[in-house]
């Protein structure tokens, strides 16, 4: 049985593999626990719905839309971001209740997603490469 393919850039997966398990990334004043390759594929459950770790933004969006009836949120600059876009974000880590995500539709830009704050988002970097070059790693 083959390992499912992750829709992440190969250079990120190689970088992640070099970090090993239990790596933390400090960026923008926050410390994110990064999910390892196997962790990205594990199932998580949110409000009785289940998906792979990497796809959990979709589950949070589903819960927010059902609870609040909203179809969009805003980023740090006040730009409206549709929840349909956020539901396609790929989750690669977390800090407390917030998710560290990438947007494959936007050149794998890096985002912080705040599900417990109504689904607000903050763009952290224009690309995973930019983010990887600026992040401080610890274990």
C-alpha cells in the first residue's frame, strides 16, 4: 500500500523531513508546532466530522459557516476572504487554537487561521520558501 500524496511542494517536504519529529517554528511572535509527514495524514475529528490533519481547515470552516451563517471573513488588512478559499487551505501546524496553513491556489502562501475567533486569517508570507527562509526552528 502506497503513502497518499500530499499536495505540498517537494522542497517543503524535504525540509520537514530534515527537521525530524517535534519541530517548532517561531515566526511573527508565535511558536507553531509543525506536523510531520505522517501526522499530516492522520485523521482528526471536529464537531463530529472527520478529515486528515492537513485538511482540517475545511472542517473548521464548515463548523463556522453552520454556526454563524457567514460566507467570508477578513484578513489583517481588512480584505474579505471567502470561506470557500480557506476551506482549501492545507494545515501544516498549529499554535494553541490557531492553525498554520498554506494556500495552494496562491503560490503556497502561508497563513494563520483563527477558527476560534470567527475564522479570521492573517497572511504571514507570500510563499512557503519565503516563510522557511525566515522562520526560526527549535525542538
